[in-house]
């Protein structure tokens, strides 16, 4: 399928590894020009890998999406380089794991800035440019937890749901302006973040990472976790003109793990 991404500009945040890097790579494979950011210098290595693999034009920017100044600089650099932003993929590292009584107020504040306010600030920085052009696509990567909360993930269970609520509001507001707005809700996918969560569960339960991973896999009807490459293909399609009538949706990338019919 032609996703009609040739020459489009996609800005992908938290893209030095994991799901963000997979999204950036897939956009590049489809012919898009890509801006990608992360907090560390590893973003340059990731961008070089994608350039060499795809031949795409890739801009790497060091930026922490929990900081307003970094977001402003990221968006300015992207517009200076490419002139437009057609697609914004809002992605950020996951909040600290833990049950409610394990967490402190400062953990909530840090997670609030990372998970919710990063999305708010990125939209304030990018959406006006899309409105000027009557065109654009916003996708936020959150988690299947918004439909099926899990133990030891109180911060994610709470704040990711807030982002999806924001996205539903934006869908109503921005749809008439030619801007599509969608969420993607991945379940456990082989990334460093999943390794972190499995290690946390193993410490809390006195088990091993392998045992915790096996417990998760047993709940997924497809009998395995997803891959970053599969996620990349899904998010590229959702953000692309090929999904032109998909709007205001929260797409489950979950292998069937969500049990709710809605």
C-alpha cells in the first residue's frame, strides 16, 4: 500500500530508541523527511542509522520534551530545515513504575510534565502551523493501559488517560480545520521500556524477568509481544494520508490483550 508519505515532514519525539526510533525509521522508509529528537547524544547515532538505511533526509535534535525551551528549539529547527511539519508523533519515555503508596508527590509532578504537559506544549508549538495550512496529522503514542489498567503502573494508568482525553478534545476542535488527530495504544512490545517494567515486577515479586515476560505473553491472544517494527508500520499508516478518514480514534496495538469490546 502506498501511504502517500513521499516528501512529507514527520516530527517524531523521543526517537533515539524503542518505539520512537521505529516510527522515525518507518516514515523514512516511506519517503518522508524526518525530524527526530531525544535528550541524549544517542539521537545522532539513531539518525545516522536511519539515513544510511533509507537514504532519507533526517534531522536530529537534542531536546527534552518536558522542557518548554527545548520544544520551542526543536520545532524552530524543524521548520528552519524543512519549512513545514505535516505529521507530529508525540512520544515520550514512560513514567516511573510503582503502586500509589510507592510513589511520592514529586514522582507525580515529574510524570505530569513528561507525559501530559509534553503533549500539551508540543501541540501549542506545532498546531498553529498546521492550522495555517489547513492540513496536518497528530498521533500520540500512549498505552493499552488507558483501557485496561495494570498493577504497579499508577502513573501511566492515570496520566496516559489524560492525554487520550486531550486528543479526543483536539479531534473535535481540529477536524474542521483539516487536521486529523489519533492515538495509538501499544501493549508490551520488545523495547528497553518493557525490559524496565519486567525488571520492576521481578524485584517486587521475587521472580525473574523471564518469568514476568512469560506471564504477560500468556495474556496476549496472539501468543507473543509485538515488535517495534510492527508498531512503526502501524503508526506510519495511522498518521498517513492512507488513513484519511480515521479521526478521533485510539487504535489498540495490542495483539488482542484488551478484553473490553469497546
